[in-house]
C-alpha cells in the first residue's frame, strides 16, 4: 500500500530537482571564458601530463623492488581485513541498546581510550541512490 504523503513529497522533490536543472542551464551562460584562460588551461594540462609521466617513471623503478611489491600486497590484505573487522563491529553493535538511536561507549583498547559512537538512522534511497 502506497503512502500518499510520501508520494506527494516525492512529487515536490522531483519538481525541485527540475528547478535545479533549469538553474544550472541558465548559469551555464555565465561561465568564465577568454583566450588567455584557454592558453593557461592548456599549459596546465601539458604540465600535468609531464608530472604524471615523471611519477610513472619513478613508480616503475619501485615495481622492480621485491620489498615494495610485498609491502604493497600486504597493505591490500590488511585493508581488506580492516573492512571485514569494521563490518563485524557494526554487526556486533546492532544488538547493543536497540531502543536508542544514538549512543556512545568508551573502551580502553591496548592502553588507548577509544570512543565508539553508534548512530542508527534511517537512510532514504530513491532508485538505488542515497538521498542526503
């Protein structure tokens, strides 16, 4: 069953988004344009390409180093493990204080004070895109 209030709000949201699109098309006419600006932009692009080429040259030297490759692979593994651990922590906190939407718990972890802040909030998605 559809909620008419939500449907009306979605209609209003769509109209506002259409207005923003029209605003952007009007503002498009007010973009800064000049020959000097075009030259400077072109020079910046060329300089950026040179910087990129130099970085690539230096990085290629790193790729030949076994220690670099090992640490790089270890770093990827560790980042994946961190993502999994964060997911586990989120799952474990789902059962803590279910009646509260926002709460904080202090922990002493390896001699360091950590503050765990949990916020349960509804997230709205329209056509799979989070609306902030």
